[in-house]
């Protein structure tokens, strides 16, 4: 396994992070424990979850993933062996997270409530990396980094309020470090500016955004932010929710697959996507590479990458994905990938 610095924190995280959002719906507690055991044995020291999980979000399964991680850490007595990242909801109409039924907002009161609940479910005294799952302001699309702009307006929680709320919890030792997710270059720089200008507030150490062969929008503005500000990318969906494996090509819906079960793949079913996937599958086949490993290895090779978040529902998938750590793409393969990207762009932002 490779290890990379998490911002300026002094922590070294594995270049592959284990995503856990399937625990509690697609995966049982026992399966989640087995996955984490295997990942830890392979050198992965970084786990990612959220108060929202498992996915798809539902009131009766909210927090289930954190609970499964918590029972695993308690049973194994290994809290000091793992770096745990979780998230608080941003602006949302979902009302089942807070005791008073309020819609989710990343304000001072809600962040404190969310942290206390996450700590209880995780059965720990501290969270290594606490992330704002998505902005507390209206944004054009969920990923906050679209290829097309759409004007939006509405209620928002000031960035300073969010940052001060997190800062209080850092001072109390309940949070060690703060990160963003589904954020834009503007939003990231505003968080950094507030921390630098006011002093004593936590500095953003990472950004968890979608990044994969079908969505390289991070490169447009955020890559420079990552490199110049030491705020590395934690890439989610490196396989575009499985679409880059080819298992959904030509309308296929394999039994047990996420899009088959939940019909939530619309982000990866936009015009031009199937043709783009076919082109990347062709590159992998020509080079004799597993398409999943090629897609993950591409992400791992980026200079702005801190860690690539993988998720699996089977042990076979997990082993294949982790094995991508040993794959180095040739310049010829990278050139072919870039040529396809030049032609098809980012069909799945």
C-alpha cells in the first residue's frame, strides 16, 4: 500500500480509502466487518462514512454504516489503527437527521448534534476527519462543479458559521481535522480564506468530490487549489458507480447491482455516457487490463490525489479494486485515455 499526506495534518492515509456506504443495506454487518478486516490486512488505514449512510438515504437506515464501523472497532480494539472520516449533511429538505425534525442545515446547533450522534454510533471519542457532505448554500448541481451553469437561489448557512461550529468541536477534541465534499473552487477558497483571515479556525485539509474517467471536472479549477493549498482530493466513484466496469452496458441490469436494486444511476446514464464507457473498455481490453483496475489506477496517478475511495459489495470486487494499487499505466494507455476524454469530455459531472 502507498501512503500520502492528508493536507498539512501530519497524518499519512492510505492511497486507497475504503468507502462503506453499502453497509446496512447492500451489505450486512458481518459482511462490512469482513471487508474492513481484509482492507486493514492489505494496509488500508482510511475509512469513509457519513451520517447520511447507508445509501440510498432512508430514515430507517440512516446512521447504520457508522454503527457497523463502530461495532467493528469495538470488537477488534483497533481504533488507533484507522483514520475515520465521516460527514455532516449540507443544505437539504431531509428532516430525519435532527431530533426536532428540522430540515438539514450545517449550522452551529445541527453540527454539534450531528457530531455527538456520530461519535455515539462510531463508539469513539473523536473523529479524525469531519467533512461537510455538500454545501450549505444552493448550488446548480449536487457535485457543485458542473459543466453547465444554472442560476440558483435560496436559504444558505454562512460559511463562517459552519467553520466556527467545527472549530468549537476541534477545540473540544471531538474532531481532529475538517474537510469538504461536493464543493467548488470558490467554496473551497472561501473556507480557506475565512480560516486564514480570522485565525484559530480549522483549515480545510481535503475535498471529497466525484472524480473518474467520465468526470474530470476537478481538473479545471480545483486541481490547482489542491496543489497550491495542500488540500488533496479524496475521489469518490472512481468506477462511476460501477458503470466503468461495463456491467451496465447495453442496458444490462445485473442481479444485486446498485442500479438494479435502487434505480439511482441517472447521474451515470446521461447522453454520450455509454459510448464513452465503451471507448474506455476498449482501451483496457487492448492493453490487457482489468477495466476497474485501469480506472482506479488512472485516479491514483493524479498529482492532486490524496486517496481514492473504493466501495464494493463483494469480497471479489474489493480484492480486484485494492489490487489496482500495484498497476502503473503506461504513457501509451494514458495518451489513449486523454484522447477519448478530448473527444467525449465529462458526460457525468
